[in-house]
C-alpha cells in the first residue's frame, strides 16, 4: 500500500478526498501558518484542518515537522525539525539547517520583539479585544522601538514596508493598506500568536536601553541567538 493510499483510507471517515488533504498541506508548507481570522480561504482551510488534524500531524511528522494548534484563537503554526514549540520546554536533540528555516533580518527581529513587548503591555492593561488582538498606532510602535532598543525602523520607505509586510505574511500583525505604514495615525493589530512566536525568556531579556543604539543592537542579537522560535517555516 502506498502512502497516498494509506492517507486516502484514513480520510474516508472524514468524507474528504486526498486532494483536499494535499491542498491543506501545500498551504501549510508554503505559509507555515494558518489563521482562521485572516481570510475566507484560510477560514475554510482551518475548518478543514480541524476535521483531520491528526492525519495532518502524522503526514508532517514524516518530515520531522511539528505543528502547534491554538484552539482558542483558531490558528495553526508549523515548526521545523529541531525547533522549540510552545508546548515543549526545549528543542529536539537533532540538528537541522535546511530550507524550512528562514532567517529573519535584524530589523524584523527587533520589530517582533518590540511588538511582543507591546502586546504584553496591552495584556496587562486589559486592552485586548475579543479575538485576542492588541491594537497599536504605527507611531506608538516606532516610539516603542526607540524606547526599548534605542533604534529606529529602516530609513527607506520601501524597506519599512517590506519589514511590516513580512510580519503580516507571518500572521503576526494585520493592517488594512500598505500605505498605513507611512501614516503615523494609522493602526495595526498584533495577533495573539506573537506570544507563541517569541519566548518568555526573550522578553525578560528585553529591557529599555539608555545606552544607545549599540546596546539595542546587542540586545537584538543576543535575544535572536537565544530564541529558536525566530526561525520560521516560510
């Protein structure tokens, strides 16, 4: 019996065809994340995933890929072989440096860390909506970057947009239009999955730095080195 035949047999009870599983797996492998809140397409795929979660997990496990499913906020994230997940205390004892890991830039890492800190602040202040999102103006994010890390967002508008678009691609944030990045009064939403994306240890190490940009750069570098979650399935 081939793998395809085995999976098709497992799917029979769900009423789904093998092609439906294949489409779901391709989407997960391409994006590394599935958020029901994101779009109608992802809503349908997420609902499909819930029906066959065990089968999806088994198929991905063949390649050492693990998934994390947050049922409260309705999202799924994939983790490459050897990485740490929100439900495991440490990474698996195996080395992996293949194509599933996508290194983020220093600007992206810095922004992710600051957004995580801002999310924690909103959580403490009770400023989280019913879907678990924290809402922040772009101007506040820029100021927080300077306060926490003594560094600024990229100077070039195209680079700033690319950084925010990358985080939106990872489903860590959401905003309406690309031009919002250049409008200080515009707002973005921080997805609750950012809590799982960055470890508690990383945030504990992140403190406002009065020593200038050099200290901020050291904080980002040290935190990135210690945080296995900041290597993502694209």
